[in-house]
């Protein structure tokens, strides 16, 4: 496999070294040490690529949190870029088994597990967990193996959510399956069952084609293969 990948890259390296030679022959070119070469071979694309799940879910949750006007927010394990952006609009606490160490203003990082969060019952009025729960119990991030990891994570999120509080939750949706040890895929109906004692405020999702469909019925996502379900719940 590695040998095939190297063969596939030969034309790209040929172009790289041809352009390096051309660059070095140009007036004003710096002295390029061969020790400093850093070939970037795959960035010549016709459009800017992006991960549709993370792109749309982070925008969706950020906008909702901003519009809520909350004075503080707690996130569990989501993408750190999203967490950093949240600090520009509200006091943000980030919980993760691998704590984020930074002196960013308006930020507090806490070491903790989504299965045992350091909060009393009903303590959090604004809470998010984006593309995290599907990993719990598969050992990918050093957490203990547990087939009920996602179910238990949802139970803990419900426990700490305050009455009237908002939970912004996202994970892969489609035909239920385990892609060990990367993630699980859940049907939208499974997630609604896990949070059956909460009220669904909104469901949006990113479909298999990468399109963002806002405020639709969970039934619209039942035939997805690997979409991203975005759920806003309240207690």
C-alpha cells in the first residue's frame, strides 16, 4: 500500500522539484536549504475543501448560543476551534479527559469525563457536545471500552442539564453500526429515544451529499448513510 502511494506521488514530486529549480533561478530568490524543504503536494484544488460535518455543526451551535445571550456555556469534548470562538461571546468551560491547556481569556478548562462530569444535577443551563458521544467506549481517546458508552454519555448530559436549559448535541447519523475504533453511527430515532425525557427544540442535519438542511423532521434523515444530526434539546 505504501509503495503504491509513493508511485502515485511521483508526478507530484516531479512538479515540486521542477518548480523548486525554477524558483531558485528567479531574481531575488532566497537560498533554499534542502533541510527546509516541506513538500505540500495536495493543495491545488479547484475549490476550498472542508469537513461538512464540523463546519456546519459548529456554525449552527455557535449561532444558537450567541442568540441565546447566555452568560456562560459548558462544552464537552467538542472541536477546540469552536470552543475558542465561543470565548468571544460568553464565558466558556471546556470538559475533556484530555484537558485543553491555554491562558485564553474567558476560558476555563477542566479535566473530566463525559461519563462523570464535575457538576451537580441540573447545574448547567447552556451545554454542547458536538461529534463526541459517538466515540465514547471505543477506546480511541484512551477511554475505557464500553458498548454502552454513547448511551451513558447521553444520560450524563441529561443529568447535568438545568431545567429550561439548552443542550446542543451532534453526532453521525445513518444506519446504526460500529466502525471500531473510530465511532458509532446512530439513527435519529435512537438519539430521540436516548433523550426521550427532554423536549426536541430543533433538528437539523448534514446529509450524505454535504448539504446543510435546517429545522427539518428527524424522519428526513432516516435513510442517511453517514450524515450529521444536529439536535437542540431542552429540559
